[in-house]
């Protein structure tokens, strides 16, 4: 993982997600979500028309290129949605989520998207904070939408942001 003892501060580049990245994205997805998406699942999404993603790779690690985060989005007919986004816990709150979302918003704009949507668990303070700071606004609330392993349920917020 991140070579803390060699580099006191990791630096990251944001790059388009490639099929070769799907294994690493799946591994990190499994660390951040209760249901891991397999690399095949991510690859088949990435190959669908309108789907694009970004990865944050550490550029100053000595022996590898650790993945710090990813975002996957889909656009169709002038609208886009964030399918998933995750940042490694160890480098959380260092701006990677922001940078990945900015990359996705920029790419969506280039593709002619007018509105970006996403869905987020109401109690996900970090994600809701990130999206609000990016200018997303709540347009719907789906009560008891998500079910946790212990049976508790939580609401989903649908949020949107105009890109034009
Ligand atoms: C949500 C997530 C992607 C945020 O990534 P991140 O790299 O830690 O976020 P950033 O450092 O870019 O934060 C940008 C802004 O988001 C908000 N934010 C991020 N983490 C927050 C937290 N724990 N509490 C409150 N606000 C938070 C803040 O406004 C922050 O700006 P600030 O640090 O200047 O105050 C990350 O926490 C994550 O991977 N969570 C697990 C997976 C997940 O829930 N994905 C979203 C599913 S909808």
C-alpha cells in the first residue's frame, strides 16, 4: 500500500480508468463498500457505451502505483449519474474525492451532459458533505431504501447538479 516510511506525503494523479485498472478498483471497492463489485463487473460496466471512470494513482511511491481512489459514471441523453466513488481510508479527507468528482463533472460536461445525478445514503456524512460542497442539491428522498447486514434500514437521497 502507501509507502509512508519512504514518502512522507503521497501525491496522486487523476487518470482515466482503464480495463487494466479494474482489479485494483475492485479491491478498493471491497474495502469501502459492504458489497464488493468484482473486477469483471467493473470491466463490463466500463465497456458499456457512455460509461467512464477515473482513478487516483500515487505518483511518488517507490515500488508500485497504489490506487488512492476511483469514480465511475454513466451518461446518456444529456444526463449522467455517479455509479460509484471510493477513496482509500488511509488517504481520506485529503481532497481525492473532490478531485475525482471534478474529473467526472468535467468529462460529463465535455460529453454534453446538462445534469448530473447521484444517489447517496442519508447517513453517509462524508459523501453527503462532499456532494453538497460540489453544489449538488437534494431532489428526492427514498425512505428505508438501503438495508444493512443487521437489518436496519436507511434512506437514500437523490441529488442533482446542473452542469450548464
Ligand atoms: C465519500 C468519499 C469518497 C469522500 O472522499 P475524500 O477523498 O475523503 O473527500 P475529500 O477529502 O475530497 O473531501 C472533500 C469535501 O467533502 C466533505 N467531506 C469529506 N469527508 C467528510 C467527512 N468525513 N465529514 C464531513 N464532510 C466530509 C468536506 O466538505 C470536504 O472538504 P474539506 O475537507 O475541505 O472540509 C470517501 O469518504 C469514501 O470513499 N467513502 C466510502 C465510500 C462511499 O461512501 N462512497 C460514496 C457512496 S455514495
